[in-house]
C-alpha cells in the first residue's frame, strides 16, 4: 500500500499552475444562467461557468489507487488498515494544494482547486478525523478564496457546493474502499436534482423519469417530435388498408349502378313487369 500511495502522490503532482497543465487538468464546466436586478430595476440574465467535477489529475489518481486496492479485495481488510489510507491521501492532497495556493493563480484555476478540496473533504474526512484537518483545511480554503473576486465567490458558492455533492454521489461507488464507512451512508443519501433530465456532458437523451436507484443511467429515448412522427406514420399504415378496401367497395357499387342503368336491363324489367302471371304460383 505504501508503494501505491507513492504512485498516487507522483500522479497528483502533475497538477500544476502552469499554462499547459491548466488546460489539460480542467474538465468541461457547466454553464448556469442567473438573473440579477440592475440599478434601473430591470432584470438582467447572465451566464456563469461552474466546475461540475474534480480536476482530471485528482480524480484519475484517486480512481487508479482505488482500482489497485479493489484488486486485493479490501472487504477482507480490517478497518484499522483502511482508515489510515484515507488520512494519508487527504494529507497528500492538502500538502500539494497548499504549495499551489502559495503561487499566483487565475480565478478559474483557484475555483477548480476550491472544488477539489470540498470534493475530497466530502469523501475522505470522517467524523473522527474532522477536528484533525479543520484548521489546516480552513486556512487553505481561505488562501484559495483570495484569488477569487468576493462578489463572484458569493454567486458561485451555492452552485459550487451543489455540484460537489453531485460529484461525490457519482464517485462514491468507484472510490468506495477509500471512503470512510460513516461518509458512505451520508453521501449515498444525497438526492440528485431531477429538475433537468439531460446532463450537458451526456451525449444520450436520458429518460424523463429515471429509475430512483440509478439516477445517472442514460436510457436512450426518442424525442417528442420523433414519437409524434412515428405515431402519425403508424396511423397512416393502419388507415391505408381501410381506405383501399373502401375504394374497392365504392368501385363495385359504381359498376353495379352503371350495369343497372343499361338499356337491355331496363327492357327486361319492363317486359317481366307487364306479365302479371310471371312469378306467381299456379
């Protein structure tokens, strides 16, 4: 485990404040529309960008370490062995992010680091270790917040925290062996908002009413316009045989009408009608 933790630390160090690392470390951000009231009382709509998931080096390092531990069947490990792993991981993250916070950071990069710290705190800090990291964590968060405009931070914070919970709920299964037992129950209870049925990063249409146990399972579904077109096409296929049959009946009736009006038929009808004895029984 010590060697795997060393690999985790090396992989995490790929997250730096350089321009190249900045571009390759940040995931695609969510665009959120907010409404504000201007000085004239007119409502103004603005679009802000919020990180929806942790930085790529961080989540890649965590998943790689968790996969390695999963191969050894961590369910057979005693809790006294798994708990120090979470503590060591969080200490490494705090140490590396403290070195990053001492550098000049752009607002976007500082916002992403802020998301990462809240994300790892949600996953890795248990009730027993909360007091151990509270002072260091609050100092580090304050240091990162100095790189963000105070007004922007007040606008970003509610959206940031909601996405931290959503990201933690997504990753708790994959990182299960690293998450303390008391945190698993809390994170699993987070209710993911269902006000929107389509995630911006998802290329599939998702079911409007997803299964409660699998909120993020993409179930392909046809759009409303396609469903309407398919229903109209099916209705047309059903009505087509009826229309053809009705046309055949009408054609027979027309042909029969034309036959009834022929001169030979009229002559025969008048002849038999003039004979009173025709059709009577003797």
